[in-house]
């Protein structure tokens, strides 16, 4: 029994040792841990700092908390501009059978999502121009439903088309902290996603992380919380655009 007690103390020691001379840091780490554990979405530095004393070292708190969970079954990770707990990568297989199979996006959906991610804010017509084919009515609808894409505003052009951008859920799902973490040209080539010679002058756009509307965007009309009205309006615009494209010229099939 004594041997078990000594073993337990040795196991607990690494977690207690950093705080022996700094009870304020220990309390700050406990507060941050509680906030992150209880939150359904990643918690930002500012949100953590708001619950700590003004002189608290937020970077030290995050560093200690990250260290505490480095070898645990869950790790502290940075996602979508905040911090959250995720299952340790080497234990992910234990939960794979417990999770419901996510809805798979079509190839057209993945292409559209990539265009929105890299070119946002972008309109439906601009997506079609980049892809070279018409965007089916359900493609953007599926991305909106999945929570990866949102309606940002309206372009200051004739017809005032809706502009689209990605969401924090997109960043979280794909393991990104911010949009600038999206892979660039060299990374895409290194991963084998771009093969052969690249055309001279070709570059991968770098999206901005600022969610504020651009100079060429207006706010969405009406109540921004009335998503159902906005969704119906967006689908109506899509239907009209698809019909016009079908009349003007035949489009290539969805890839």
C-alpha cells in the first residue's frame, strides 16, 4: 500500500511542482482550464484575460496549461483564434467508432469551399468564374448547412450579390487557427496537390483574417439574425442565375 502511495505522489508531482512558489499562477491556470473545458467553442486570449486579474501573464497561463495537458488523453490546442481541448492524436482511434459519420462533401462542394476560403469575400458569380462551371443550387446550400460558409454582406455592384466567407467552424474542422494558416503554393506542391509545371505568374491568394466588411461590401439587408429569410433570398438568386446561364450557354457538368 505504501508503495502505491509513493507511486501516486511521483505521478502527481510534475503537475504540482510548477505552482509550489506561485499560487497566483496556479489559480489563473485553474480559471483558464475551467473556461476552456466548459466552452462549446474555442476560447480566445481576451476572453480568458477578462476573467483573470489585470496583471496576469496570459502567455504564461496558456503555456502552463498546455504543458499540463501535453501528455494527457486530451491536449490543449489552438483553433479558430482560440483555445480548446481535443483528444490526443494518438488516441483518436479509440473514438473513431463512436462518432457518427460526417456528411461528405461532393467534389464540387470541396472545390467551392476552397475558392471561398482563398478568395473571400466572394460572390456566387465569382466562384463560377474561377471554377469555370455553374455552381449547382445545392452546393452553397450544403456548405451553409454544414456551417463552413456564411453570408458576409453584399457586393457594391449592380444586383448587389451576396458575398460569402468561411466561419470559425471551418477553421476548427480543418485544424486551423487563422485563415493565413491555409497552405500556400509550396505547401500544396509538397503535398502533391499541385503537379507539373505551374504557369508563370500563378500564385495562391492569401485571405485576410479580418472579418470586417470590405470597402466593396455593404451589410446584409434586414435583420442579420433572420437567417431563414437570407437563405431563401440567396437560393432565389442562385435559381435565377442558373436559369440565365442555362439559356445563354450550356455549362459543363459538375466535376
